[in-house]
C-alpha cells in the first residue's frame, strides 16, 4: 500500500448503539470506567437456556429516529445500523445535498441479519399458517438490508456491499471500505457493522454448541476474557458505524479527522467449522498481513484490541497468535478486550472495537479488560487488567476472528 495522499483513508464520523449506551460518548465513557453492560437476559426467557446473561440494548425506540411505519418494516439489526449511521453522519458534518451521491457508498458487516424475525415468523407459520406471515419478512431478514436501509435513508446511490464473515464481518467491512476508496470507486463510505441475534433460535444454537457462558452469579462478572475461570461468551447486540473518506475529500470540506485506516488483512484458518486453529496460525497471518498492508513495523504498535471473547479456546489461541507475530515484544504491548464489558455482538463487534481503538488514539487512554482476577498460564500477556491506563497510542491493531476460520485485522493510526 502506498502512503501518498491519494491513497490515504481517514475516519471523520462515528456512531454507536451499545449495551453501555446509545452513543459513542456513552460507550467510550463506560469502557474507560470499566463498566459492564451485561445484564440478565430479557429478550428471551432464560428458562431452558444455560446462559442467563446478555448485552442487550436499553432504551431504544427506532420510531424516535425514523417514521414509525418504516421502523415496523425494518428488522432490529437494520434499525440499529440506521440510527448509528444517522449519528455518524451528523458527527462527520457531511451535507449530502452538497455531495455527488454516486460517490458515496455503504458497506456493512453482519453475521446473521434478521434472525429474531426468522424466529418470530417461523412461530407464526406453525401456529397460524403461512398466510399470516408478514409480507415484509424477506426484506427484513436478508443480511444485506442494513446496507440497503442506510442507502435508502440518505439516498446514497454509490458502491454498496455487505460482509457476512461471522464475527469478523464488520472489521472486514471497514477494511474493504477503505480499499474501495483507495481504488477511487468512492469518496465516502458509510461502514461498520450491526447485529441483533438474541432470540430463541440463536440462543439455542449457541447453547447446544456450548459457546456461551453459564455464569449464574452477578451478570456483570460473566464476561471474563483471559481469566482462568472464563467459560464462554456473553451474547450481545448493537451497531458501530464509521464514516470513511479519502483524505483529499475530507480536507477539501474541512472535516474533523479522528484517525486514519492504516491497513487491513484477512486470512482463513482452513481448520474447523467453529474452533480457531489451536496455535492461532490463521490469526497470526491476518495480523501480519494488516501490518504489512499498513507499512507498520512491529515496534510501532502501541496497543492491540483483542478479539478476546472469553471462551477458553479463543483467548489462548489469540495469545499464541500475538506471540507468533511479535515474539518477545508481545509482552510489552498492552492488550485489552472490549467484550469484557459489552459481550460478543458477533458481526458488529469489530466495528465497536474499531471505535474503541479510535477513542484510545484520541484520548491516549486504554480501556481495561475487566473481570480479570485469576491468571491463566496460557494467557500471560499484559491485558490491562481491571483499570484503564494512560498510554500514548499512535498505532492500534484490532483483531476479529470468526466461525469458519474467518480472520480480519485492522491497523488504525493517529492522523498526522
């Protein structure tokens, strides 16, 4: 990747819907303070499920942000994305009446799309018959509809796409969006991820897979990445949206620039349907490719935002992957897991973690990995345990690893 101004891509706006609050400021304040957004699950009855906790969005009413009829025809994951996109566009200061909308695109990542809507409509089909199903079911559940609904909301007629690479989806979407701008197919892209998969069929599938935490105490203690007592992830939902622009376009309109997308990398484990490679080899390849793409040396990396799911296998394999990339230097790089506080929002998680990295770069503060109480000998790096830390951050690496062996990593840099 060249480093001239023609190829540089910057972040000029951010929006977030999370279990810590429905704005970037609330989200980042909660992270810095080590606040958990994990609560007792309420979107489904906890009866019958071994997992009793989740990172659910609170106080969200889509009709406060869009026409009520339109909101009813939109799946929950799309609602989150549209509202987060509205925030990000406002934050960016973009005036779409002054833009060539053929040069403004949308690229969103999501893992499962309208899964709760599938659950609901399947129940209606069984109990009341096919004729009683919603005529809007198909355009609600399709994974591409978050991108489509954002395009419709702002009348954006440029490049559009959807990444459906499980838990790596929004990290890959951001990387792909930067690449679209670099090849001059767009000047601006609304990108990020969204997920709203907490429903009976989703909970049932992850429960029988034994991927979820079975913690039965204080819900805020359930997600404990890298801790010896971790037993699975806390399911979550939400959306993180970024506005990416070419540096030339951002400068021409006098935009506020938060950070620069330095580079990205992807790989496949080619190993297992749901488990990461035990030595983290695929994850290491994605990290190395991102650093190479960004032109960043190993000793330039100030911080790693880990995938850090709180599952026994993932956290150990990610630790091995970081060591494989950085060697002994791995022990000197602070690593933390956003999921310790917001749980695992699957396809949306990478976008929220990118926002956390950008916030770290701007504030020179690393949020902690909370609930890290007992050291695991297989997880022996500096995970910024329990308390935020002031550190100058110029380069951050953000990791996302998904089912199917999908790996994606972003390098995010301080803008200079």
